[in-house]
C-alpha cells in the first residue's frame, strides 16, 4: 500500500522557497480544513476541502492538526559510553571545572567513543533515530565529533550512515572534527583543516563541516581555518559559537559564509544584529541551557531583528540528554521569547534549510518526502505548550504510518 490520504485535517503547510524570517517566521500556511495525499513516499497533493477516493488508505484526522514531521537542526546522536557518574558528581556539588580537570565532559565521551566498535556506535544511533521517529521527528542532523582523530571520526560517520540506511528518518551527516582539542594532539585543529577535511570531503560526499568556537575548545582563528577548508572542499559549514563566551565566532562564521551559527546563548546585541542581517541561520539549542545553567539565546531579539531561526535538540550525552525536539520548542517559547508559531516554523521549515534539506522536508509541498504528523489536538499550540508529552497521534514517514 503506497497511497495514503489524510483528510479532514487542519493543515499547517509551512511552505516557502527559503528560511523564514520576520513576519514570515510566524506564518504557518494554515488550511483550515483540507487533505494531504501521499504516493510512493512523496507528497502528491495538498488542498482544501475533501479528496476524491483513490483506492488508497484514508485516515480521517477529525479536524486535528496535520503538519510536516519535525526537523532537528542540530543533534549529535553518535557516541560511546555515558555521563551518568559525572551527573551524580555534579548534583552532589562537585564544581564543573573540577570534573573537567579529572577528564570529564566531552573528553570522557571521546575516550568511550574511541573504544567503541562501529557496530555498537551504529546501534546507538539506530536506537536514537527510532526514538526520534516515534516523537514525530522525520529528519535530523547527526554529527561525529567524539573521535578527534581521523580513524574514530570516520568510524562515526560510517556508523551514522549504516543506522540512517535502516531508518525512515532522513539523516544529514556532519563532520564535527573541531569539537575540541585532544590533550595529546594540540596541533589537531591545524591538521584537521589542512589534511583531514580535504580527505573526508572525498571519502564522505555530502557531509557538512562543524567546529566549536569557545575558550576551552577552538579559537576563532582555528575555526576560521576549519570553515575555510570546508569552503575550499565545496562543503557547507556550521559553527558552535557564543555558547559561554562572546569571542567573535559568530561574526567570523557569518563572514566565512557558514550555513548556520549554533547556540548563541552569550551573543551580544551587536552579534544579534550581524547574524540577523546575514544569510546564516541562527540555530537555538534551548535544552543545553535547561541542563546546564539556565542561560538561553536571545530568541526574541533575534526574531525581532529578522534572523532566520531554527531549533535543535542538541542531543548529546552531556549537556542535552534528550532526542525530543518538542522540549526544545517548549523551552524556546517558555524561556527564550519565541511565539508558538515561531517555534513551529523554526523546528520544521527553517530547520530543514539549516540542514540543506529545504527542498525535501519541513513543509507540506507536493514532491517533498511524505513525512508528516497528526497531533492529538485541533490547535497546534498544544505541540509547544505541553512538555514530557505523549507522542503525536500519527507519525507518517516516507508515506507510511509508523506503527507503535
Ligand atoms: Zn552541539
């Protein structure tokens, strides 16, 4: 059965030829009562009113909201080990710098990931993708970045591809070689830019390149070299920047033509202005602020300045142990000033453009992947208002209704 029609639905079409900003960021493209017809894994028709029967499967939405499946603009998803002991120590009052000095944080996950086999890594990604699918996420990024040497980074990228092949979730791979500087290899960022990115560009076509610009990670200059290497290799780039410290990383990334600048909790008013005036998408990651110290990106200021905002779970074993993008949407409204409509656009249409998948997912448009969700409610604000909530009533990925 490869034909499916969802009828009698409140449709959020969320279409547009590029990322939304300004007033467009609140435009859900509502059709009060209509239908979506899917065939061969793609959206075939979206229209108001009632469909003619075509012999395929029909789902009566009963007036409930039908919208594109969510798109996670920033997720790690591939790692070995866990950080539960670290979490216990932190909760018991051990200062974070002390945990870091004892080899905790990103570097503890690097040790565990280097020790993990490819099958185990792929299985971890598979389980996380399955959880995402149940929660209504139809496309996501998956980053490497816990190897910090070529062999493990390549193993992570292969593991992500293996898991993605077996999943109905569309996965965009990102090589986050510039996540941190391993203590045993202080020249890693320079080697990454000079040798590893050109090599990986050949071995892993279609990947994006990412780095972490921060006082205890890569400097602005080191990140500039990484982004320049990406440009020379013809790959899109992104940057984790302005999370704890405003160092000029976002401004540099914008000038370097990065597709997105991610985090921005420490962005100044001037950084907000520069990012909003650029083509880079501002990817907010509210789950990190929730888990760490309560700081959030200036979402309202970014939206008012005209930035194209997207949302990501930032799923990772330390600062955002969740794959539920809906929680990021809730937090973006509750703590960073977005409206419910803006959070929905940021987690669908704009997130798709942040991943370079703007023509494929994130809106109900004929020709796109038939990835959509039907909510339990008839008002889409429920999606953002509720937290720790039940999965959507129906999740459809590749034109097939996900079971259980
Ligand atoms: Zn991240």
